[in-house]
C-alpha cells in the first residue's frame, strides 16, 4: 500500500485496505532480524534493516516530529529502561527551578533561542529529507513534539509543574501563554515545509485522564492550539494530533481547534470517536501492547478485530498498536499480530 494509501486515508479517501503504522518497533532488533533476515547485531546494518522492516510490514505512515527550538533550560526527569540493552536508563539528575515562584515567573521568550525562519525551515527540511530517504514508501510529516503542555513538562518536570499549577492555576496559565507565544514562530515557519502532514504532539493527559482541571485546559491550552495551528491549516497540510493517556473528554476540543486526525492510545475510547467523527476525521489506533506482551494468539486476534470493527467503516483509519511495541514483546506475538492485520485489513 505505502505512500498513496496513507495520503488517501489522511485525506479521507476510501482505500480497499486499512493502512497501518507502528511506533518504536523499529528498535526491536530481534523482531526486525526475524522479519528481514538482516543481522541486526551489527549496528551498521540497522538502518537498512529498519527500512526493510517498514517495507515488509507495509507501513503507510511514519510518526515523526522535527527538531524545534532548543529548550536550554529544562528538568532532567531521568528515563526508565525501554531499550533491550537498557542503554536508555538514566536516573533523575536535576531540576533548575528551586521554588514555585521561579516557575510562575518564568518567561521562555527571555531565556530560549529565537532561530530565524530560514533556520527553522532548514532544521525541519533536513530531518524530513533524511526520513524520506530511509522510508521512501511512507508519508512523513513535519511536526513538533513539545507543542505546549509537553513543553512545560520538559522545562519544569512533573513535581514543579504540579506544585505551580496547584498553587496558582491562573499564573501557571499565563506561563503557558508565554510559552505559546515563544513557540509560535515554529508553526509559522513549519507551515512552509514541503510536507503533506503536520504532527502536533502534546501529552495533555495521563492514563487516568487530564492532569489538571479540564477547565484549565479549555482556558489556557486549546485557544492557543487554534492560534498556533492556523498557519499550518492555511498551508493545506493535514494536521494530526497525538497525546499520551486518555484524552477522550477532549476529543471535541481538539477537533474544534482544527485537528484533522487524532492519534490515540488504548485508554482512549476510539469507538466513541469513530461514532461521532469517523466520517469527517481520521484516527490512528489503538491496539493494546499489553495483549501482545502477555496475551494468547486468540486474544491478539480479538484485539486486532476490535480495532478493525471500529475502523473499517471510517476512511481515515490507520491501525497501530497505540502504546508502542517495545523490545520485550515476544517475537512470535508480534509476528502473529502482523498476520492478523494482513488477514483482516481488507475492507
């Protein structure tokens, strides 16, 4: 299927099969070797193996965001083990903010860099071209990871963010506004990048739902989305929105802000979204990786069937394991998941 199917689905054009993408499985070296036959123990072989794997699994889209501005002041929250060799583990190191007042007074515009429009275009275009060379059969978006709330998480870390937001929600909302003004030129420049889609990532929720009061988001987050996204929408790009966690209660808000496609984890109610927006908007998801980790073959098939039963009636649906396929996923389980997709993808 590849690029043409992916682009058609993003544009809500019917395809004869359901397109797909996946996340993080491209570093599951044991699985990649099993699928491609390429020796992934040699790091020099890995880029070619990733390319061959994505082609073999028939991706139509590769999730990607481009490097935005350099956030030079941020909290190191550490990192749990995710990669098979544990090389990504990092204990928490530091938070540069000593008290809540420092957080509430923070002005990104006075501290962070201000690259020119040409510099932003060069950064985005360079990564985009690199991704296109590696995955030529897939739609590759331009995009941003630290849109707004994720930017605040990166800067302050969870402890100081929650303390500041709980101490003075209005002043913390003003911090969010200052961040949105600082990041705004990125969206304006990225709108000019030659890409059919824009990926806007912002982790606004936990698995249990919103981190802060829903009213806070509706006052201090979603109005900024509408402003930030305007140049992207005017450029004709399809705008995709991704958040971790359960943001079901914000589906209407994200759609109203202008998103064309929502990317969701299994904790989101994909059936609810499809029932209301399945003919007017696209969505990615949302098979549960926990079933691949510990489930039976029958349970894996049932999970793919659940997603397909929801998505096949919707032209903009992409199948994906919504919370990644980590490297501890049993190879046989991942292979069976792919077999189920191939058997069930016909509309």
